[in-house]
C-alpha cells in the first residue's frame, strides 16, 4: 500500500504550495489561515516547580516566570492538558488549604477584635457606672461624698442616693413650700 505524503503536506501547505499563487500581487486578498491553529488543541502552560497553571504571557521555557512560586524557567506547556496533572492537583489542594487557613485567620482576627472592643466597652461602662461627687439620702437626710463609688446606696437605710448636697434639697423644698 503506497503511502501518500498527505500527512506531511497538511502541515506545510501554505509554505510549499504546489500551485503558485500570485504572491504579493494583490495585498487586498485576505490572508488564508495558514497553519490551522484554531483546530489544534489549546496548550496548557504549567509551572513544573509548584504545579500552578501559568498564563502564556509569563513566557515559557528558560525565559518564563511563575507568578505563583516566582520560579524562573519552570513553565512548560502541553497540548490539550497540563504537563503534569498530579502536580496541578497538589497545587490546587495547597491553594484550597491556604485559602481556608486565611479565612480561619481572618475569622480569628475578627473574633479577637470583637473581644477587644467588647472589653473596652465593658471597661468604659464600668467606669461610667461609678459615681463621684456629693450625694444625699432623701430618706434619712444624710450627705455623702462619693469617689468612684459603684453602688448608690445609703449606708444607713440602704435606700437609693440622689445626686446633690442636702443644701440644694432644702432650698428646693423651701421653694416648693412657699
Ligand atoms: Zn510555580
Ligand atoms: Zn438613708
């Protein structure tokens, strides 16, 4: 069975075309799709060091650079598939794990910050809860000077203390009774 050199001529059809076309005669003729690149399977570029997929703009071979691991000269390509799928799998697993870790870390940071702000609020509330100044008991008419006192209770009758000195109260009472 005589072999036809068809397979070979298919690739270099435009270059060594038998029928001499008027090359260069008319610039308006649309360029024929020479090597049928579109029908070829896409090339998948991958860093052979870390397994990350690498965009073709990062180069290939010696002049390549991997944006994932910053390695130089590690990018290789293969038609239709990554040169090393297991390497890609390992890389993808690492990425997923790192993402998870980052998320956990972020959640942890949020929690810590929340705790901090809550503690701060608590401290502020505690601080504002204490009472300093002149207070009096409206039940037994005793006057007390408080400094950072938390409870507003009369020592004698355990009743609630009111702000202000007794003098002010007497003055008010006088006004009301008049
Ligand atoms: Zn890499
Ligand atoms: Zn009292």
